C-alpha cells in the first residue's frame, strides 16, 4: 500500500494517477506494479460517487466483455477497516458482480476523502461523461465540502470557469426541471436559458412539447419575462431596460454565471451611474451568494 505517497492536491497529481491506469494491462494473470487481487465481497462502493445512474445497455456490454476476457483494468481502492472502498472503477465492479467473478485486480491507495471525490469526478468526466446535473453536483461537492473555488477546479480539470459556473447555476432550477435534464429531455443549453424564467417548469414543458431549439427557448423566456421590468423600472428606465445593448446583456450573463443568481444592470440615461440588482429565489441561494462574496 502506498501509504507514504505525498498527498496530492486537486487535479494534476490525480490526473497523472488516472493516466497511470488508463491503459489496460496485458493479462489478468500477470499483475502490474503494485496490483493486487481482492475478493469481490470485500470491495464496497463509494457512497459519495458523483455518478448516480449507470445505463443498462453499456453495463451489459461490459458484463459480456468481462465474461470473455476478465477485468483487464484494475480498480483503484482505499482501505476502510477490513474492507476496501472504490475510488475509481465502480462500473467494472458492478459488471464483475453480474459476471459472477470472485475477485478483482486493484491498486490500493491511501487517499483522503477529498482525493477520493476528486478522482471519482475526474474519472467520470474523462471516461464516461456525467449528465450535466451529476457533473454540477460533483463540482458543488468539491466546493461545499472541501472549499475548492471555481477557478481552482477549472484549472485542475481542464474546464473553463464559465463551464463550471454555468453548470452550477443549473442546480438552482426546480428538481422537476433538473429531472428533464437528467433524462435527456432538455439539454444543458435549454436548462440555462430557463434559469431566469419566472416559471421554469411551465416553460420547460412547452420547450419539450414543441421540440424548441435553445435560441427559441431563450426567445420564449424573454417573451414570458417581458412584464417583469414593470416591477423594477418606470419611465425612461423601463425603456432603457428594453433597449440594452449586447455588451450589457453579456455582462449580465457573465455576472449571473459568477454569482449563481439573476443579475440585472440598469444605467441611468446620460450618466455613468447605475444599479446592479442581485435577485435570489431561496435562502440557500442567498447563503451561497454570501459565501462566494466573502471568499473573494
């Protein structure tokens, strides 16, 4: 067991580790360096695994492959008492159970809770894409439980900061709308367009029923929110809000992605002053916003 390994931070060290085991070993009878075989009943799944759904079709294909050739790529596990917890390779473990194998090749690593979650997210993102909601939940776990910032995750995982911010915003949608994203009825682009809607569930149903494009969804949201400005602006301010230039709208979108809440910019006519409005819908959103602003 590599208990004396230097502790790794998020990303690069773990990505290198994943690369170390990315290529399957030639046979199951000649283990690679540090590889062991452990009884399958002593291997337990990771309760914090970001992937919650394992599609039956691909899993059945993997079962058939394992029955024919065995498990060629070792799982990564860590010791938990007398058993071992899966760090990477839960699909192989599930398939091996269905194939009725008695033991599995593993690499044992002494990982912290943070490193386990980091490896699990990296493995899923790099090998079998999570759906957008699972990916967003994984990022949120890293932020909430281990204090990682969006910038740090973006650099370490090779993602843009806006990609991570936009995914995190999806978590503010009602669970019913998130369900449409999970089952593939809505794309992440459709869902992002619905975030600022007054009734995202009703509009989501219209989008699905009409098989609308993302651009058409954005137009639908703008149309449905056309009267919102009446509650905020009056007179010339209302006309100004309706005539925002593309740069202002883009800035609103960027700030919304960065803060996780709807942001509205209003410039006073013929002046440099204006108003920036942050609109939260739940106390959880407010807490999240306060945490982000305090961290910065």
